C-alpha cells in the first residue's frame, strides 16, 4: 500500500476529504483538509485527456477515474461451532453504528474458524 493510499484510507474512515489548491499570493500548492461539504466544489467539469501527452492545452484534465464504496452494516451477527468444545458459546452480535443513524442492514457470518469469542484468527 502506498503512502497516499494509506493516508487516504485513514482519512476516509473518519470522514475527512482533501483537495489540492494553489495559493496565488505565495505561489505554492496547498493541501486543504475538510470534514464537511461546505467547501466541496460541485459541478466542476474536467476534460478527459489520455496519458499520451499529445493534448497539452494547459488546462486541467483527468486521465483516470475510479469509484469505490464500502457498505457498513448496522449489525454483524457471528455464529460458530468448535467441535472439541461443543458447549462453547461462540455466538455474538456487534453494533457498528457508533451513534450513526445512516447505517442499515445486517451481516451474518456463520462457521467462522474461531475457537473462543474475541479471537480474531
């Protein structure tokens, strides 16, 4: 994982986005970090320019675009069975909302290779 991917992943986990701007007064590039959409620029159009380098017009453009998402379920139910300790309680429920009201859905994980609750592996 690259440094940029690592930082982007950490920021996305806590709802922070960033953008690059230019400070004309100091003549430098600036990274701005935000946690709300008040400064997000909507309806910005960028031209698609292949990386061949044949389209050098001096205007901003993009050559690649990716979109990704990750669903966060409201509840995760875990159920497992350990054949050597049949009476072991290996059922669990996890609430992942952390106070958020926008999460929904449930995930069920059965037959996970756990021997005790709380054991990650």
